[in-house]
């Protein structure tokens, strides 16, 4: 049997994949992992085999640095700025 703990790159890949899958679950507002994988595939985070793409790896690194909660706050701030900009125009 393959031991993830004995292979740090494999553990990192697993953690990155789970972080992106968690992000996709939050985005779709559901706990349906199959639907989250389909969402991730459409967004280019996963390939057809369910592995992270380069885009997915980049997202995982961003999530690792900023975290999901901080990204949600940033998204809210940006949406408020867009509304303010639209009113000013």
C-alpha cells in the first residue's frame, strides 16, 4: 500500500487537490463532491482524470497563502468597488 506520509510531494499534491476541491465546494454552495469536481473541470482546475492542472496548482498555492476566508473577503470588497464604480459612471 502507498503511504502518503513517506512521500512529501505526494502529500503536498493531496493537500493541494483537497484545498482546490474545498474551494469548488464553497463556490457551488454544496457538499456534492462530484458536482464540485465538474465545476473544477469547467474552470480548468482539474483535468479529465481528476488531477490538478497548472491552474489548479496555482489556485492551491494562492489558497495556501491567503486562505479561503480571505479570498471571500477580497471578492466581496471587489464587488463593492465595482458597484461603486458603476454608480459613479
